[in-house]
C-alpha cells in the first residue's frame, strides 16, 4: 500500500535574516565563486567603442524653392520635425545600408559566414544593433555607431552623415531629370504656339520687333498697346490677347524649366553637422562592473529563494 505524502508550510520557520545567518558561510563562498566566474566571463567579452554625430536638416529638405533663393516664412532654419523624419527615412534606406556593407565589408567585419543560411538576416540584426539613428528632443538627428575598433566607429559615423547629402542629391537629381524632360516637352509645345501666333500677327502687319516690345509689357493694360497699332479689327485683337496670354504661359514654363535644370544638375547641402564623430578613448560596452554585480546578486537571490523554500516546506509520509 502506497503511503500518502502531505506537503505543508511551517508558518514560524521562515525568517530572511535567520536564513542569512544560518547559511552565511555557504552564501559567502557561493557569492565569491560567482563573483570570480562572472568577472572572468566579462573579461572575454569584446569591448565596443561608441562614436556619435549630431546634425540638423537644412531647409532644402522641405522646400525646393530655396533653389531659387526663396525661403518660406513658416520653415524654421533648424529643427523642422518633417525634415528630421525625412532624414531618418534616408538613414534607414537601402542606399545607405548597401553603401556601408560594401564600403566597410561588414559581412566579414561582423564575422558572418558567407555560407550561413540566414546571413543577410544576421547582418541586418548586427547593423540594427551597432548602428543607431534617432531623433533627439530638439529635433536634431543623432547617429551612433558601436564598434570594436574606435577608429572605424568614428569613420563610419561621419561617413554616414556625408552619405545623407549624397543620397538626397541622387534622389533630387533623378526627379529633376524626369521633370526636366516633361517640362522641356511642355516648353517646346508652348514655344511653338507662341511662334505661331507671332507669325499670324506678323502677317497682319505687326513687326517682330514690335511683338518683342509687347512681350516685355506683358500684363499691362490691353488697350494701351492695342491702340498703339491703331487697329480695331476683332481678329487682330483676339490674336493679340492670345499672344499675350500664351507668352505669359511660356514665361512661367521657362521658370519651371530653369528650376528643373537646377534640380538635375546642382549638389546642395541637406544637413548641417553640429558635432562630428571623434575617436573614442574609452569603451562604451560592456559595463563589466554592472555585469559582475548583477550576476552575483541574482545568483545569491536565487540561492536564498531555494534555501528558504526548503526551510518552509515539510513533507510527512
């Protein structure tokens, strides 16, 4: 016949202080051993150095009108939240990531086996862990790089900041080239319409020189320049009105064409670097004292829990 086993607690048997006094030798020896082991393990961890860049986006990020020297009144010089978010988006782009992977050979640098099944996933995790971009409370952007080599950490952080301008200009130039083609086609069509009207007016007795003078006075009172030719022919007035309107449209398209050409050709600054990354003289990680203290405290606490549990549980058969 099987004997019954009853487990119950002794209400008067547990005292934290008494437990420590009772097992202080065991706790002391165990704590010393754990301290030494955790200290030894912490020494095997490769130290990492941190370098940081702080920058602000320029107004070029949010307003293309600044290409022509125009700045909106509502656009702050520094700390625009929308511009900051755009810079962060660029920092997280494949263009920046692919550049860093190739420039610094990160697959080998991070010790990832080329034949590993999930090597790109491992690389992405390493880059997310060691390369961090964030928005500060002042709407600036902070780029922080951790690396075992302090020189590489500083070089990479500064390089990333420079690449922001490069990527922005690539994007703007690509958009500018596409716009340039479309606007140039529109300009050619508009120019042809103006030339056709100009030829029609020339047939009606208005010289090319006179039309040039009219175009310079575009937007002025119609009756003033119409009277200068002393003509009351409705067809003539209709052509003149059309010529003035189409010539103004041509002028507007010419301005857009100039802006698109500037977008397609110029390199502009999109960030102001406030603090460049410096080569760190002191490691950032690991915090060995923190590791040793936490490990020792956690192990002793677990040991006390086990000892306390053995004190308060009584088994009766």
